[in-house]
C-alpha cells in the first residue's frame, strides 16, 4: 500500500526554512551528511514526489548538473504552483495548480505501489493532511533555532490525529515519526 509521507528537517522551534527561505542552516548541523543517508533510504522506497513552488525554486537555485538525476532519478515529481517556473533539465516534472485531491490519484498510480514523498513545504503537506491524504510525518529535528521562517505545518493538527510511532537519533537529529489519522 502506498504511504503519503511528509519527510522533512525542522529547527527545534518548528521552522523548515529560515525567513529568507534558505536551508543553509540545515547543512551546517554536524552530522547532516549522516542524516542524508536516511534520506537516500527514503528515496529508495519512493515512487513519486511532490513539492511546492518555493521548495522547487530553492532546489533550482542550488542544483548542480546531474544532481537531480543522481538524487531522484526518473521519479515523477509534481510541483504545485500558480506561476510559470522553468523546468529542471533531466527531471520528470509535472507543474500543477490543482487541489491536492485532484492530483493525488495520479501520484499514487505513478508511484506503482511505492510511497509518495511530500518534500515541502509545510503548507503543501498541510493541504494533504486537510484532505485526509497524508499518512505520515517524519520530522528530523535539528539542534537549531531560527526564530522565524516557514513553519513545519502551518495549521492545527491535534493529538487525536497524530500518533507517535517511532523515535530515533541520527547524529544531532531527533527523528520523530507520526502516523496521521
């Protein structure tokens, strides 16, 4: 069965990007490269991905030739956006402005029985949660506080919808896995 998973890193104070939409703070954390190995395991279980426009633009700005193919291969990726964005060469991209409900079935079909990774941002993951389509949240909590920026999940999800299923440590990161009901 396909699991739709929001897997992301977050600061201790609950931000996935700083006020400038940068992730540079994340790569400065000791042990970040070890945590990236966990992401490689996630990608191996992933059949389709999606992200919002801001996440995609950050990836575009930081892409090096061949990096997308090396990291994600031919996996289809839906970019939710309401503006025209350039395509990243070598990436299997679908630019959509539809509601997540309208796109999810196509993502499940494309995943071929493997999982869907909601890469970011938090509002997009929240839209999947609002629609009852988000199965799991995996938050890699970093020992950093940002004081502001893009929130992990900018909506209210109470404990009756979130069940802690796993806690583990990867270097300086606390990996928290929640099932979403």
